[in-house]
C-alpha cells in the first residue's frame, strides 16, 4: 500500500478525488436541506443521521476516518 498523501498522486483523477468528494458532500447536504431529509454519515464506524438543521448552510462537515486495522 502506498502511504504518500493523495495530493501527491501522479494520476490527476486520484489527486483531485478528495475535492470531488467534498463537493459531492456539500451538494448532498444542500439537497437534504431543500427536501427536509437526513444525511447519513459514518463517524468512527458509527452510522449517524444528521438532520438538515444540524448543519448550518455553508458549514463543512468533516467526518473522521474510521479506525482501520492493518491486517499485515
């Protein structure tokens, strides 16, 4: 497994994937606000349902990385 930061990837699609995922998350939160539905996120391996009112417009939600275990 490559342990370099994704921002240093040689492949442009991979390098920009983090930005694309953040943009998709913002769009999902905006759609949830417009439709009055919850957004499902996983934090530390626990599934949570965020109500549209839980996140003010424009505020970024940063989900923490799950506790993966290296199986080597």
